[in-house]
C-alpha cells in the first residue's frame, strides 16, 4: 500500500511491552473517540468466537487480508 501517495498513516501500539492495566488505560482513553465517531474501526474486521481461534488464525494465514477480532463467548 502506498502510504505517501494516498496520504495515509499507520498508528499502533506495541502491547507486548504493556500489562493489562496499561492496555486498559489506553482503551479507556480511546473510548470517547469511538463513541463520538471521531475514530472509526475499519469495515474489514470480522468477529470470531475465542473458541474458533485456531480456524480464525488459519484463515488469516491463507487469505492475509482483513482483520479478525476474537471475542469471548
């Protein structure tokens, strides 16, 4: 993807170095942005049950597009 020509930005957080409390604080700070629609999640996110984690991971390996979010229950 050509970030420069399309004037795109990629923002992220390396959560490997954070504990659960640190991650919760980041999400708490982002919540108002999502509630006000200033921040919008991509349409390509697919929700999968945590029990289907193995098949969801295989799907990403095969297709390599889109995002999958694992949810409990």
